[in-house]
């Protein structure tokens, strides 16, 4: 009854208590607290169960969301209406989205372009070889996907170009934080093999964000939200131009100003809290700016993280203070809510499940084939080259960002979303056992030598993804 009243009068923050005849789960704050507790208990329990299999936490977090969602426990109407009612979805999505925005800020803090430049042309070639085949395969998948999965009413407006860009980005991406966790778990992070894999994944990540920005511009322009048809057609141009100006302003104007501020503050402990709070506030504002441009807020937070100078310890202090809360609490909620939005029941029939098998094959073999060929050509031993190809096929964070944004923009329908979430889970689960089976011997002398490990310090160490 209170839930009905909340829909009519707006959702209240907290109840007056059971003694006043009100159910706390009909109010926003206590329900959100229970939802977070349930998600953390289920996902951490699954993480412990999967630990002997050496799987990254993202697998447990997505599986936990799927278990709590409409594919499993969500079938039980009383559970769904009590713990995850429809009216509460906005609050949970907002909190998890905030965690994602802050995590991308941390990724930007730790992704140092100087380290990427030091990896040399070999790792750049390995990254490109893993990107190009899946991107080229996307236009061939789109017609097959439309045949196997009837388009929903919401996604029928999606253009062929929008689908190609979103699906290509989802197929081509390598999850840098997930790969760091897998290699760390296997004891390979500090080896020449691990250094090569991380360097190539870092290059892949930068490319993935460029493709995602293009996907956001294309989908924003084709949504038909503007009443004037001409303006809608030109919207992608405006979005891309505004995004380029934003990136140039952050890197060319904001970064020097922040470097000057870092030198002035030095390592003063009394300024650490203020600078951390200021950095988080600026990251949130940057997200709001890119949202106004027409690009997802996470892009603004990521670019602001890139613009923070590494000198003076400013970026390091901000990362140390923000990372524990984000990686321990807020980011797992994002993965779990992605699982909550995934209904495996939408994948029905032989054609749809055949499409799942095809998407998994394209995502895995496209990354594996290109990476293996180039790695072997540059002198890496065949078994190491094969293990590197498997490593580059691991999915995770950016994959889910692409899929969730595609669903928000109504480019991807529920069935396509479910197919690609299954693909992300499958390729990530396969990475650890395949690398273990292939990488049995120590690195050979022909393995490309990388001077420094490209790792998300403070983010990758916590293995949040």
C-alpha cells in the first residue's frame, strides 16, 4: 500500500517505523540498504566459491546479479516485489553508476601515456591485431543478429552504423583491470609475458574509449530526439566536435594548471583531504559536462583522470583515498546491476542460442587469431603467443559499459544485451584455464621486452573487476 502511495506522491526517503504501521522496504533508503547488503552477500559468497578456480571477481559479481535477477530468483514474484521492485531501480542504478564514474576516474589517474609510449611498436601491433578482426566482423554479425533475434519496439530505430559501432566495440575490447587480476592471480604480472599483455591491453583500452565516444555520438545523433530532422542528422558531428574540444581543453589547459597546483601544494598532508575532495568534485563535474555534450558521464571522469598530473603525488593521493570505497563497494554494485538487467530467458530458440555461440566464437577467435599471428611474427614462442591471444580476449568493465550504454540508448534490445553479457562471461571464464594450460614454461629470450609494467596501481592491485 505504501508502495502505491509512493508512486503517487513520490518516493519517501525513510519510514516512520514498523510501530507506526509502515514497512521500511516500501521506502527508498532502507530498501537500498537491504539491496546493497543482499548483493554484497551473494556476490562475495560466489567469489569465495569460485576462488579455487582462480576466477576474477567480476565473474562472481555478474553471476550474482543474474542469480538475483529475472533469470533466477527474480522469477519468484514475492522476492522481486519485496527486494527489487521496479520503482527502486533508479536509486540502485544511480548509486552503481556513480561508482562506475569514480572508477573510470581512477583508471584515468593510473593510465600513464608515458608508460604506453615506452612499450614500443610490438605491443601496439599486438593490440591492433586484436582490435581489427572483431571490428571487421561486426558488420557481418548485424544482419545475422537481426535474423536470429526479432527487434524489439524500442530498438527498431537503431541504425546499421550504430549497431556496427557498438557491437564492434563490445567484441574488440580487452578489459585491462580484469586482465591485471588474472595475471596477478597466476603470478605472471611481473614477467615479460605479463608486461607485454598489460601494455597491449592499455593501448586497447585507449582505443576502446575512442570507439565508445564514436558510438555515443552516432547513437545520440540517430535517436530522433530532436524535433527538427536536420538538427538530429548533424548531432553526431556536434557531439564529436564538442567532445574533441573537451578533451583538448582538459589536456592542454586543465592539466598544466593542475600541475602548477600540485607543485605548490607539494606533499603537505594537511592539503591531502582538500585536494582529494576537489579532485572527486572535478571528476563529477567533468562527467556532467560530457553528459551535456551528449557523451556518457564516465567519459568525462576518465578524461579528467588522464588530465591530472603524476608529479607531486596529487594523483596518487587522490587514488589512494577513493579506490577502497569504489573497488570494495560501489563497483561491485555496477556489475551486479548489469546482471540484474540480464534476462537469460530472452534468449529463446535454436537461432538465438546459435547466435550466442557465434558471438562467443567471433569475440574469442577474432582476438586470439590476430594476436597470435602478430605475436608469433614478432618472435614470441608459439605457446606464449597463444596464451597472449587468450589473455587479450578477457572481457569485463568496458564491455559492460558499452552494453549498458547501448541498452540505455535503445540501440541494443534485451535479447542482444543478454547475448553479449553471456559472451563477456564466457570469454572471461575461459581465460584463466586456457592461459594456465598454454603457459607452462618460463618466458623465452625472444619475448618482447617491456621496460615497465603498465598496471593500474591501487586499482589493479585491489582486483575490483
